[in-house]
């Protein structure tokens, strides 16, 4: 079964149609698989920052605070003891923790295709013939997205949520889009599941669609 979508230009004018591969944009959803793939990606991107020092790493404590006997106080060997203020931390978070997870390559790919298919099924995919900027202008780029929101999809203008996928890195596009809230520009080579699910609407150039179909068909 062929899937046909409208093709727009940068002025949000319909300029033709494009047929999409049902092997890429017509995959039946499996919520459990998508969840597993998302958890795996987020776990692998997690940065281990929190780190506490144990008694061997805190400063000081080289000298015994007082003699072992005769003071009437409990014996203690070092002020670096975890029960002392300023001492080491017992069972605290360490920066050598490993949160890495693994998922089968085919499962990961299938979850990605499910997210793409969901965009098509919910009319959240917009295909552009091309996306080019003649100058570094955030205002111009914003107007392009706003026009697409009014003409191509049922977008919520109060809370923009757009993932823009182009076929290659372009400096003027990157600079024009980077300061806009709710809009992210990525290369088709960097397509990932978390971004597809995070943003409601997906904009792809025709060349980007062809590259994705060629890669995953």
C-alpha cells in the first residue's frame, strides 16, 4: 500500500506529491518496543556527574585525634571516618557507575521506523521540496515554520514543537534556527528516536526523506 503526502515549498504552498515507502513510514506501532529503545538511548546518553569522596579521598585525618585510652571518650583512629562531620561518605554516588544498556540493532531500527510512521499517521509530517536560507535571519526561519504550522499541519502556535530534518549541515540554517524555542534542526544522519518522540511535528526535505528510505528500506 503506497503512502502519498503533499510536498510544500518554503512559503507553505503545495507544489506536488511524494510517495513514501510503507516499509519506513507504514510500520505498525509496538509501544513496549519503543519504550525499551527510548530507555536504552537515554541511559547510554546519561552523564555520570555525581561523585562523593570516601574516607580515603577526603582531606586531613593523618593524625589520631586523641590517644586510645584514658580520655573517657570513644576511641577513634581518624577524623576522616564517615561518622565524623567532614569525613568520608559511605555508599555515596560515584563517577565510575555504569548505566550503559544494550538493544538489538534491528529492534532499535524498528522502533525508529515506528516513530516515523506515527508522524505520518497523525498528519504531523511535512515534506518540503527544499529548505534554504539566503542570510543569517532567525526571524525569516521562524516565519517559514509559522506558515507551515498554519497550512500544512494542525500546530499549536502557543507551544511550537518542530523537529526539522535536512539532508546535510548548513551554516545559515543552523544559526537561524538555534535560538528558537521548541524547534530543533538535525541532519538526516543524526536521526534518533528520542528527538522524534520529543517534538510533535516533523519537517523533512525531499532529499532527507530519500536518504532515510535508502538507509532503512
